[in-house]
């Protein structure tokens, strides 16, 4: 069952910056309504865009916030942060914050929205190529790896309802995260293509995975790595 274009409504977290903003902008151009969740002020002014200010690390607030967002047909969890540290210097608080934002928020959002998604609905999580492991990024990698387990499990649960669940895992992407002082000790590696991934490239794949044509793709982690995984 397909969802009529006029009814397509995506909830996008992290919509005020980087990949989340690029995905929201791409969907708006495609005729979607977009409800963006971010603790930062909105950067999009399209008539089809609504902004909800919320810090997703506070998972207990998510259910209350979602009660004010109706008729969602797709969830895109793009909000993220990276904190790096090597063994012997791991920061428990930083690890917990990343887990709550990447994994806890994804679970809370999907748990609340999945029962309300229509046939043909979509759940898309933004992961990372780092999920396969990276020196100095173990805590971050663990959270992104967990998203794959969530997606594959949810995909099995929701398949009979025609709802797909996938993960996009980019390599280093041209976002403010690349310049975050908190990751100064682990500089991003340039992929073999000689440049970083562009947010718009991630957004283009996201738009496809949210489309009717991608209805047979579910439970997958799809890398956009510029050859970094070769």
C-alpha cells in the first residue's frame, strides 16, 4: 500500500544542522511535510516545515512532545554527536550521553510512533561507518552499531505491515561535527574519492529509502563511504 503524496509527513530529528537539515530540505522539495526536532533553533523556513525544540538526550520528554505531532508516516533519526577517547581515558558521562541520544532516543521515538505508522510507513536511522569499529571512538561506535541491531529487529516486527526500517551509515561527512573540538584527537580520514561525503548525498539516499519504490528494502545498513570500506 502506498501513501498519497499529500499525506507524506516525516518527523526528522537533528533538523537544524548537518545531515538532518539536508534530509529535511530534500523532503520538503519533494512535497513532504516535515516536523523537525532539534534543541537548536530552526534553519528551514519552508511553509511545510514545523519545528519542535527538544533536547533528545532527555528521553522522558519525547513522548510528551510527540503527542503534539500527528499523522506521521516516516521517522528519520539523524540527531547525533561524537565524543572520542581511547582506552584508559574513556568518559562514562560522554558515553552515556551518546547512548541516550543515538539509541535511547531512537527507541523512544520508534516505540511511540511505530504503532501509529500506516502501511507503507518508514523508519530510517542515521548510523555511521564507524559502527564497524575505529580506534579512539569505541563508545561512539558502540552506539551506532546498536542502531543496526534495532533496525534489523524492528524490520522483522514491522515487515507484515509494509513498514521498512533501515540504517544509512555515512563515512566522514561535511557537517559541523567534523570541526567539533571534542574530536580533535581523532581527525577524520579522507575517503579514497579524495573528499568527504556531502550531506546532500546522504539526503538523496534517504529520500529514496523513504519512497514507495524502496518498499522491498528493509533491515539493511547501507554505507555511503566514498570507498573508505574497500
